[in-house]
C-alpha cells in the first residue's frame, strides 16, 4: 500500500498542513482555518492529493496541543470512515515532547508553523508511533470533569498556602505552630478569623476554653491545654500595625471565600462524576479508599487498559518510573523519578494511594517501610512509591475486571 503522510501543526485560529510522500518529498503545504469549514477543506485536499499520488493509506498526525486539536481529530475520524475502503486513514495524536525530541535530530531547523507541520509529517514517516486514535468519547467526557477537578484542587492548595502566609502578618505565632490538627477546621478558622493576638492575650483561660468548646462543639479532650498554648503564642507574636489590620483581615476573608466557593464547585463536580461512573463497568471501587472520584480519575486517563502491555508500561505512562544511572561496573543507588508522564493520572494514583494506606494493611505496611528508609522527604517518597505499587493493582483489576480481596480475607 502506498502511503501519504499528513502533518498538522494546530493552533487556536488555524492549522498549518504538510503533505509528504513516503520518500520524504513534499506534495503540498498550506493552511486551513480551525473550524468545520477548514476541516472539510483539509479532507477535500487530502483526498485529491492521495488520488493524484496513488496513495490509499493516509497517516495523519498532530500534537496533543491543549484542546485545539480535539475537534479536528474527531472530525477527521468521523468523516474519513465514509471513504473506506478506498482510502484508509489512521489518526495519531502525538506527544509534543516526543515531537520536539525528534526535531532535535535535525540541524538548524527554525521554529515556525510550516516547519513544525513538516516535522510532524516526517515523524509519521519514520514510525515508532503511539497507538492510533480510537473512539473513546466516554473516557474523554469523564476526563473533562476529572481534569477540571484536578485544577480546582490545585487552586485550593495554592489559596490555602496564600491564606496561611497572610496569617503570619496577623498572628505570627499561630502560623508558625498551629496547635489544631486541622488548620482549616471550624475551631482553627474561628480563632484565625474572630480573634486578634491581643484579644487572646487578654482573655482568661476560662474564657478561651469556653470559646474553643463552643466553636469545637465540645469535641476537644484537653481544651485547657490548647487554651494555654494559644495564650503563649499570642504573647510571643508580633503586633500588627493598626493601619494594616483591616486590609489584612479583608484580604484573608476574600481568600477564604474563594477557597470555600471552589470547594463547593468541587462537590458539584464530584456529584457529576458519580453519575457518569454508574455507566462504566469497573472494579476499582472494590478497593477501600478508592471511591468514584479517584476511580474516575484513573479510568479517564488510562482509557482502554489494553493499550498497555503490562503494569510497567502503565507506570511509565503515569511518570512513576526512575532513571537508571549506570556506567561500566558502577550503578548509582540514588536515582531520580522521570519528570515526564501523564500528570493527571499520577495525581489520582498518588491521592488514591494516600487513602488506601489508611485502610489496607498491606499498603500501610509498605508505606511505613518506605517512610522509615530515609531521613528526608519521608512522606513524599513513601507515598510516590506506594502509588507505584498501586499501579500493579489498578492494571490487574482493569484487565481482569475482578473484585479486590483485602489481605485479611485472602486464604
């Protein structure tokens, strides 16, 4: 079969297209608008060029550039089915990092849309391509929700950090050593929002205990101990200039409102995710700690598990692999994790691992072992390694569609 290679450099308003023969020579080079008319024009010109060059196999490649390639890729996939079997089209959505590495193999190539489209076409010619695009709309629909949730959770974390950094201005001691287990719990927030260090220093221990018990709904075992510690922190803290007090309080209040609003939107997303998950057969939620949300985050990014040969391939896709550093007889024991991979899948694996270790004795023991192995970054390292262990389980459950059996119930 004769092939024609189609490289598409996508962008917001237009796409630059390069048609290439199998021998690397150019057939056509042009631009189309990033809309349905432009996509229809691309198909028309592809068919004309393929017929003229007697090519019956079309390889179409484009980078996974944000969402600008989504409509074009799906439009081509749907429309090109109507021209089979005379023309067979394969669509590849390529990793931009890999295309950039491929481009480095050429000397002195400039950076522009025309050259980028040519590089993509040439990359198709040399092969070593990912699996061609398949219809996976149910996973992509789920992906919209789980990826939006990922971004919102990251915003919550950023805003909480910003809020706590501002707290140093208002109550430096409380920022340095907060006695509450949950810094954003009801009682801790009441202290941060309603009391100034001067107010706490002037309150009696009894008054402060009464305040803590009221805000904490009598859940504290040793409220007197916390009250005394807050007194100590209040007396040792800096005193904020009066001209700064209102601006700092308003800034903290606005930041907190933003956090609370985003948290409400996350709950809304979680409900929609749970609805979609009802229509997707899976056994990941049989693992205690993996609920609908984490299962959705994993499934949305993995898609069809048959894409992956084994759990090692899945781990590499998630970026949970470590570089080897070996030369001759030397092999380093210190290796860094590869800074590539699907960040969304990695996030949901790590979040799920953090939950599972609290319920599952096998994962708890593994986490503890890894935690105790090093003096620094103990939690972060142990959690990432636990997530790598989880990859094997996720791969197995998705492959076999069997329910998970906890260690306590195994023979």
